[in-house]
C-alpha cells in the first residue's frame, strides 16, 4: 500500500481490508503506545484508521486525522515545533479540554526515536522500509508560520516581528481580549472579578505605583490599543504619549481615544521607543512590550528611558520573565512560539532585569510577581476564544485561531508550573539619593 492510500483508510472499505491484512492496526496501536504511553496521557485518542485508545469519557479527545501527523512528529526538527505544525495544519484535532492536548506534546518531547519506532511509522504510512521513510520529502510548514529577516532587533526586523503578531486583526483580538482590548496580565483582586474588571485593576495599580496626579506627563511604551493611556488620562488627569510599532494598533487606539473624548490629552504614535525625543516625562510605563527588546539592547532601552525621565521620575516595567536564569534569553528559535507567536522574543530572569535597570541610572524600588494572575488571565482568554470560535476562524483561519488557542493554553500551564513569571518592576530616577518615594508603598 503506497503512502497516498493511507489517507483513504478511514473511508475506503478496500483500503481498510488491505490495511488490516498487512497488520496495520497492530502497528498503529503499538506506535500509539510508544508515543503516548500505556495510559495515553489520560486522553481519548482516535485515529483515521479506526484505532482508538483511552476512555470514551475522557475530558479531551484527540483525533489524528492524517498520517502526516506521524511524519511530522518523527522529523529531525524539535518535536515541540513538529507537534505544533501538525496541530496548526489540521493533522491532529482536539475536542474538549485543550489543556489535555498538551500532555501529548510533552510525551512526544521525551520519546526516543529508534529503528523499531521508525519501522512502525513506515508501516502505518505505507512505505516499504525505514530507508524509504527517511527519504520522504519534509512536509511544508503551515502558512501561518512567521518568517522575519534582517539584523536581530534592528528597527526594521522588530517592526516586522511585531507586525506578524499584532497586525492579525483587531476584531480577532477583541473576541478574546474583551472590551478593554488589553493584551497583558490582568490583576484579580477577587476570584470573582471579570476579565474587564481585572484589566482595569491592573491599569489602576500601575497608575498608583507611578504616583500619577493631574498635570503630569506619561509615556506609555508599547501602548497596544490604548488601554493604559485612556485609563491614565481619564482617571488621573495626566497627558499621555503612547507609542507602538503596530500600524493596526495605532488605528484602533486613535479611534478609542477619540471615542473617549480624550484626544486633547492622549497622543498615539507609530514610533519606535528608540526614536522618542520629546522629553521630559514624569513617568513611563512599559506593559507587555519588554519581551521584544532583547538582552543585547537592555542598556540602550533603559538608558533611553533614563534620559526621558525627569529627576525623581518613575518607570514601571511590566514583563514576562523566566523563573530561573537558563543562560539564554532568546525564546528557543526552533520552538513553536518563536515560529508562530513571538519571533525574536526574549525572556530574562527577574534578577537580570533588576540589574540592568540599576546599571543604567535608575534605582529599583519595588518588585512584584503576578505569576498566578497571568495564568488566570490566559485561561479566560482561551475560554473566550473558544466561545467565539466560528467568528475567530472567519476573521483569520482555522490555523491562525489554533495558533493562539495552543499558545495561550500552553502559556497558562507555564505560569501555573512556575516555568514562567510575570513581574512588575518599579524604578525611580533618583537624584542625590532622593527617590521621591515614601517609607512604605502607598499603592
């Protein structure tokens, strides 16, 4: 049976008989047990050839609908990326709890590819030998995969990287972010807080940490769709300059500012933080943008912020961090997130961030972890995306919607297991030892 005919096993009676006669179902079951373990990671797994393993009432049913799934997961590239490609391409589907699907991803990352496993894969693909299997051309990556070129963290490459992530569709983001259009960790004062309430809590916490009062001038670096700028101007009476390098964000942010009647207090710019020259500012917020800066540019980033602040001015840096220093900041270039979500993204350990701030003319005064808050935020985003699934697909594609579904679910687990952290770091431009802060936090 050739490779193409395996695609027909699920619906073609003649192909099914040939497949069974050749021992295909035996090889398939053995292959699944090798890949997933005897308990199938607690999932229901159904395969295009009729093979099924695991309890029928499992919270998650995984359907392998194409033999291309097996071709991808045994490929030479990292199996996390291979699994992600299979999911985005539609070779494997999940029904029910999306978080259960991550159990398969984790199992695949631990398997050892040996000749017996390759022999089973060759058999279920219908190729004659392991040699023929190895000789198969690599499958193309799904079209949703990001491709950015140029010098790492140059203005042009950063703009293309940010555009690939944020310029998907403002309406698509609204489906899971909600009315606040806030794409960063919320703050839950109570477990019953809605997503919108928690995002307002976050903005207000930042405003209080920055000590904002009427008449001040605030710079919001990476202003997104304008949420922080609108809140600070409306609730604290400050003048705000918000900058982003996403054209789609600028369009919507300007509209939202105008609808809020705040155009006289808020200016939104399509501008790189490196090009801001109209100092001084009394306070600077950077919310969910720091991950795009890069370790090699920390000095330039914090040095630029220091130069823009008035003496005694404050910085609030809100960013995802690694929980431990792994010796590398860049998100694994061969992994799923780097290929589909954050090209060139970098995550530093909190201590590295604190040291970089202190080295560049600012004084760190307060550090707060919001790790559990981000896990809760992400789970709400996943739920909202799934609740609006048909519209999300219509606005983008099944593949693009699945990118965000898989990414956000995996990230939620990362924060819950302390693989990832989210910290707010408050720093001041202290002058002659004077920080301008009281003896105790006032927020």
